C-alpha cells in the first residue's frame, strides 16, 4: 500500500518504520528540518526493543510536498494536535478522491479539522496504545507492545476500515475494528485530562500526584465535566471505568513513576502542549451546550499561562 506518514516525530517514525519493514511504499512528511536532514543523511535510526536499527525511508519537508509525485492510498496523521491543520493544508495536493485518512492523534475533535480537507467517507478515527520517544533528530526509541482501535466516520464504510486494519496488522501493529471509537477517544482523553495537565503544573510524576489527599476529589470533578460533555453528544463514557483506569495509573508498578508526555513537552522541551484538544475541548463544548466546566477551564488557562511564562514554542 502507498502510505504517507504525515507528522514523523516519535509516533510517526514508529509507524513509518514498522509499515516500511512490512513492504509498504512509505513516505514521511514532516516540518522539523533538522530531523528531515538527519533521516536523509543517515536513515531513520531506532532503538527497536533493544536492537539498533536503521531504516531508509524517503522524507520530505511539508512545505515542499506539492511538487512530489506520490498518489497515496492511506495517510496516517501523527502531528501534534495544534500542527494538524497546517499539515493537512501542506499535503492536500497528495490526497485524491480514494485516499483514506487515519487520525491517531491524542485528543478530541480532530475530525472537525480533517473534514475540511478530506471527504467524510474517507476519514478513519483511531486510538493507539503504542508509545514512542524521540531521542533527537533522526532517532527514536521504540519499546514494548501496543494496539490500535479504529473506525470509519462515514456510515457503511466498515470494509474500508477493515482493509486498513489488515495493512496495520501485517506490519505487527495489532489493530482492531472498533464499533464505538468516539467513546474510546473520549475515555483516553479523559484519563489524560485528569492527570497530564496537573502533573505538568505540579512538577510531579503520576504516582506522587495520586498519593496526595486532594487527588481523588480533583480527578472526580474533571471526570464529571468530561462525562457531561460526552453525554450531551450521546457518547457513552462510564465513570467507574474511567476512574478505575486513572487509579491504576497511580500505581508505581504500572505507569505511576512516569511523568506524562505533556510534562515532557512543556517543562523538559519547552514546547507548546495539546491542552486545547484535551481539557480545552471540554471548555469549548461546554460553552456550546451551556454546561459549566470550571476545572477544565482553570486547568487549560493555567497550562497556557505556564506556556507563556516559559516562552514555549
Ligand atoms: P512528536 O512531538 O514526537 O512529533 C510531532 C511533530 O513534532 C513531528 O512533526 C515532529 O517532527 C515534531 N517535533 C518533535 N520534536 C521536535 C523538536 N524538538 N523540535 C521541532 N519539532 C519537533 O509527537 P508524538 O509523540 O509523535 O505524538 C503525535 C501524536 O500522537 C500526538 O497527538 C500525541 O499525543 C499522540 N500520541 C503519542 C504517544 C507517544 O508515546 N509519543 C502515544 C500515543 C499517542
């Protein structure tokens, strides 16, 4: 299959590498010139479950793709949420009427942007439990296993979603068709929304936050706001299940000792965060449905304040 990875950072590099190894015709499209130069010069380097590998995959700057001749069957979107619109604009000349577009970004509401560039029936939404870390330009660290759930947005397009599932599975990416992807997307965003922003502001790992006497009450307020917004859209989100998943993340033996990726982005790397697509969406939708969202509002504002203080880019 001819595949464009649009956004070839940590996750895009993982997917690009695994799909390329499975004999798909893959190109990477990205906007980080140092990373592009490193991959063009030395190949994409990865520590892949402890083994050092190099994969030669063509990579293009998104500002130059309009001149290339590549008619994609599938585009996998892996930008950060705030880079998505710009990326879709850049690659729009490579999309034809049959090109399927799979969005695997974290966060809520990306379909509202994608549908400005892609016919509704060609859009697939997904959620992934794979992880990946950037070690520097041209180099990623890929450890552990993961999975993908995905679903078509357009009615009657299940066969399209299943074809994509098959291609991903041939590359060992462990994909499954989901009959309720919006619910899983909300669940993941809610788990992230309850922990990521707070650990970033408080400068602590997930376990240290979870141990505090305030954690349960704060988390419950945030979860209630997500559930109210999900309910307003008839998306089912089970409170007990979400709370149980958040509590399990407090355990030092699961992921408790990790700092969430938002902490890595803002505090370690001085980059802007995806807060507007996690808690911030709940605030925007709250205004639309006249539902009060004070915890998500305050958290979103505090993260933006911290971004300004640090001059994040
Ligand atoms: P990423 O930050 O590694 O890459 C996103 C974009 O930012 C890429 O275009 C990349 O080239 C660019 N970039 C990365 N580091 C940069 C730097 N130092 N300077 C300039 N540009 C840089 O993001 P990601 O981790 O691949 O995440 C993509 C999406 O997938 C996000 O929505 C994220 O929330 C989600 N996600 C990530 C993981 C994970 O483990 N990394 C897991 C699940 C979902």
